[in-house]
C-alpha cells in the first residue's frame, strides 16, 4: 500500500505544501520569477499551463528567454496549432534560432494533441495552443513530457477560466505587462510577479525600441477624412 | 505421406488435401530478394537455385562478432522474414551447402578437420546427380566417410572425373570459384498474404517483412532511400498505393514501419488486401559522416519527428519559419522547410504574432485625438510598395497599447485603421 501512496503523491494533481523541489527547473530567464518557482524555473519535464487574460498579454514573450536558452543547448522547438502566424522577424530579432523551430498546423484538436505528444516523446520542447483540453489529454502529455524529459507549455485561449481539475505542474495567469499570477505550482502557494520592467528591458536590448513614451502626437487625420466609416474587411 | 508420391496416391490418403502448383519463377524472385537482404553480411552472395544462398563471410566475421554470432543472426532474421531456414558455416562453399541441405545448422571453421567433421554426412547431402547417388548407394556407400576412404582413381573410373572435382572442392583441395550476385540499385519485393487482410495492424506486420528486406539491401550498399511505394493489391479492385517519404535518406526498418502504420491507419481500402508489393528506386549513397559531424540524438530524433508528423498529418502540416528580406510585413516571414536558414532581418519593432489577415479596428478603438481606446507608443513607420509587386500599398504602422496594457501592431492606410499583429 505504501507504493500506491507514493504513486499518489507523485501525481501532478497533488502538491504538498512546502515540499522540496524535486528536479531543477528550466529557468524562465526572469530572475524575479525563477527565484520563486520550485526548482528555479518552469517544470523541466512537466506541463506549464498559461492563460493570458487577453491576447497579447505576453504569453510568448514570457517563454522566449527559456526557449532561446534551450535552443542554445541543442534543443528543438515544436509549436503546435498556434492561433496566429508566429512572426519570423520578431523571433529572429529576439535571438531565437529559427532553424530549430517547427510549427504544426492541424485540422482537428485530437491531431494537435497527438502531434504535441509525439514532439515531447521525441525530445522536443513543445508549445501547444489548445482550447479544448481535458484531464486525460493533460495526463497523456504529462507522461510524454516525462518520457522525453522535456517541458511542455499549454497555451490556453485568452480569458479562459482556469480549470483546477486539469493536471499541470504549474499554472500561470498572465495579465498584460506581463504580470504573472502563479495559480498553482508544486510545493508553493500561489504568488504574483510583475515582469513588465524586465520584458521591456529585454525588448530594448534586442533592438525593439518600443519604449513606453506617453501618447504620441498623431498626424492630423489623413486625406480620407476622420469619421469615414471603417470598411468591414481589409482587402 | 512421402516426398515423391504421385498426387493421386496422396489424395487417396488425404481426401481434403489442398494441392498447390510449384511456382519456380516466384521461387527465383524470392531467392534474388533474399540475395539482396544477404548483402548486409557480405557483398559476395551467390545464388544456388532453387533454395539456397551462399555467403562468403570470411571477411565479415570480425564485424559481426564471430562465425557463430553471424550464423545466428542470419538465421534469426530469415525466420523473422517467415522462412524456414538452416544456416551452416563451413570453410568451403560445397561443405556449407551440404550441411544446410540436410538441416545441420553447424559452424565448422577449421579446414584441417573438415574431412573428419564431414565423415558422417549422408550422401544425400551432396550436390550430385540422382543417378550418381543411386550408384553410390548401390555400391554400399552411405556416408561421406565411405567415399573419402576410397582411392581417387577408382572413384574417377566409377563415377567420372567431375565427381573427383566435387569431392576436392568439398574438402577445399581445389578452388571453387563462384559468380557473385549483383543486386540492382533498386528494390522490388512482393508478398502474397496467406489470407486477405484488411486491418492496418495485419498489413503493417506483413509489410515489415518487405521493409526489412529493403533495408538489408540498403545497408549492404551503404545506401538509403527517401521514398518507397507500397502497393496493396486487391482481388477485385485496383491496387491501393501508399507512398512513404523521408526527409533524409534512411534505411531503418522500424522507423519506416512506424511511418507506414500511420499511413495505413488513414488509408481507406476498397477491399481486403491479398498481396503487397514494395518498390524503392533512387538509392542514395549514405556516406559515413565525419566523426565530429555525427548528428546528436536530438537531431536525429528531430528528423524522425518531422517524418512521423508528416506521415500522419500530411507533408504541409509541419513547417519551419524563416525571415525573408522583404519590406512588406506579410512577406518578411515565410513558412519554409524546417531548418531553412533565415535572411538578415533589421531590428525594427515587430510583433511576435502576425494576424493571418489585418483586421479592421473596431470604431471605439480607432486612435484619434478624442479616443482613449488605444494609446500609440511608437510610430509611424511608413511601409510602401507599388506597381512593381502588383500590390499597391502605403501603410503607417504604430505600436499601440490597449487599455488593459496589451501591445498591438496597428496601421492606417487609405481604408482606415487595422490591427495587424500582437506583441505577445
């Protein structure tokens, strides 16, 4: 019976307050976050679920430093079912070696899950965008992450309520900034870290000079005239 | 029942007996197929129709861990391929043939002891005319030892000089040159199924026999393939074709088998399958890579992942991403074959996400002097193109912040304001 208790405690659904971090994590590259995450980073062979409060809250930027560092160690990235086009110039400017990234587009959610599972098992670091994500699917991916000894990141649709029944080693909510709300992590209570300063510093360092000046002066509304109705769709 | 019985006698004993006509042409194809497989052990393979192959393995013993290990491996692979096999090793081709013919899977390596080791072989093991065998047995000779004891002159008088030549070759006293088989640089193997099959599992299992043969031949030739085609034949319908593609030339039967399973899972069959034919052309030499250039496990697993995903989701489902030196935002990021290097990019502010198509900004968000919907943070950046690329465009791009702090890439052109990207 002791075996089954030990098994139970290893289950990703269960976390024990204050238990020592078991394995070193994959550093996020944000010191303020790494200091407080068990293992000093994202789970290195488990799932991190990321729920942005709105699209563009920093859900990719949060992962980039960790992904770039992993690539430098010879890893490969598989992005499954991204909702928009990952934009090569921005990724390259940030320092991500695009030759080690592949994206997978699928017709159906089960194919995306399957692809993510294959990716993890083959030792790739996987980011999966999944609207439908069930507990059995999460467990399959968790097992794949353990088998391949790689982290998996599950990006949920913006604003989706967190489902506490889903097994994930780490669950983050992202407010724009980004401000990271850690909702669940092994061995710690939830907490909150504001990364807005570090992200902007990084963007500037990468040459992405969108500094936070206050509102720019707009040129006077151009020739077509203000108040002209917007076209329904751009040609 | 006994070998050589007339069919009518056999039927009388067993009325339900199912008689099959021997297809010697098919046997010949099969033997050549196996000669291809055998190339992995040595490039000197000799066909001995109807049912034996000779492999000159003296030069391969070290590589394969010794004679006995090699013999076991060959026998195991052949029985995995579904053949009943006796594998024997001897210092001369005739002796190895004689051992295999009577089912003695032995490994004799000492030429000096050969005569002694073969002394108890029955004469039926020898490759001689039936008439000669009858004559020998009628003379009271039954074992090879009986013959070896006789003087050569007497044997030659009685059974002809060819018999002496054969005896000397058997014992390695005379050279026994053979013409090695030259396998073609393509593969074509076929397999009849014992019963029609329609499940992917059964077909995958059967097809692995052919894949193993193909890969054996490829190993032998230091070659790989990037494509092979499996044809599933049906009794009453056109054959179903399944093509397997690899990103890099390969010859791993297990990997090909897994790719095939995925394809079979998704291939509709008009009828049960009664035979398989595997074809591969375009053998590509696989040079042994320099030690320092050997791919890491990560790299080869990554290649395989592409193949696995493409086999199931279609070749277009898995793409890489590269920067293209093009000032038009939509053209600066391109889906490419994974691993394609990027062109240089400049360091202008660009969003991590680009929308599939620009979306009209809702009226409440249009940044004008009175609206608080969006705050412009950077810009304008004028991007223009003209008649030369057939898409007339003039846009002013801005980085803007939403009320809740998300950052958008928006532009204005003569049609209004549009959202084009997200700084995620």
